[in-house]
C-alpha cells in the first residue's frame, strides 16, 4: 500500500516528526513524506532522505499523490493525549503515524549536518570568539514564528511563546559578561538595544550547524530547541504559555518557567478558544527582575555543569 504523509506547520513540527518516521520505516518501505518548506531538515538521514520531498515543486501532485493508496496529514495538536498534557509532540506524531500508544521504542529527533556546513559554522564561531573574547559560546533564540512587529519600536508575541523582549535584553546583558553570544532570529526582529550578540543571517540548515558548533543553546518554544535536542546540544528552554511535556524535552533540557497558572491554547482546534487562552497567558512571560536574576543563575549553573 503506497502511503503519502503530508507534514505542514513550522520547522519544529517537522523535526519532531522525524523519530516517528524512522520508526515507521522499520516495517514499511512504500511511503513518501511531503514536507511543506522544511524538507531540507531531513537531508542526510539515511532512512528518510530519499523519501522526503517538497510539495511545492512542479509535478509533485502527479508524481507522489495520483497513484497513492493513502494520503495522511498527521495533526498532533488534535491528539487527546497531547492536549491533555500526556504526550509530547514527537509522541503525538508516533501515535498518528505508527498508530500506537507505546512510545518506549521512539528515538529522539536527528539532524545531520555535512562537512561544508560544519566548516562554515566552525569559521563563524572562530570569528565570534575573536570578537567577544570569551571561552564558551551560546546560541540564543528568544523569539518564535509567532513573534510580530506591530511597529518599528515594538515586538509582540500574542501567544506568549517567545521570550519577552525586555527579559531577553536584561538576560543577554548579564550573559555577555561570561559568554560569547550569537542571536538566532530573523533580521526583522533584531533590536538596536542588543549590542551583546553577533547576528548572522542563515537558513535553517546553517543554523543547525551553528548550534552544533556552539557550546550551549538557550531558546523558547520554537525550532531552535528541537535542533539542539537533535544535535545533543545542552541547553535551557524558557517557556511561557506552553507546557513542557508537550513542546520540549524536560528530561534533557534545563526548563525555566514562571510559577504562574497557564491555560492550554487549543491550536488548530478552536481559534476563539486559542485567542481567549492567549489573553489569560500573558503573565507567563512577564518575568520580574528577581526572576530574571534567578534565570541567569540557573543558566550559568547548567552551563558550568554540562560544558567543560
């Protein structure tokens, strides 16, 4: 039976689907994966590279879909175990793709960089060290795709999944006294006040190589932390409105979140309920100065423990 899986959404979702597809490949061979925009993230994975394609290429419909017996669009956000905080994103994909609740044999995400990407990343990290003159280098991704720029002087993430810009600036000011810092963010979100980080422009494959070449990663609920986990890079994830069991890897990363109630936002289920949840979750990213100091101390402690 020829099966076509169609994966949409952000790059983090694509990376989180990789373990389930590697597991599926063990018992199934006649399948293809169409990944809207993020097919390059599967490059170099032996089990999947030749099975993954971008649907926005000419002839994709005729080549991959017309003769398919099944076309499946896995939606992990609609898995009850996910929205009840019982499954991670990767486990929800496993449930849908492999039709199982047994995730004991589910691996972790994988990203494979090549020698050219690794060489470019190593050269860039050398430039970072020469400019900032510290021993250890940290890549930080404070903002996810839900971040917006309503005007020239403001950044706003209505979903409260990104790190608050003020919190970010206070944190990197402190971190810059001990570490080299590299900002992972779209150029549109660079801030003039941020004089503490180097800011390369790169595609996601190169960002994977940058994270791999760094010593440590700090991020929010976005693609960078999935990359860091796939590359076995130690890190800290600062969460706002989302839940660690769903969106990140709490048994691997240092997780920081405010001790404040949060409401699950039913993404891709109810737009209105999601909007109402966003209103209730604004306080989840409003870290006080005292909490930012504790955040800094937690990150430094984790770096000193895991990076030699």
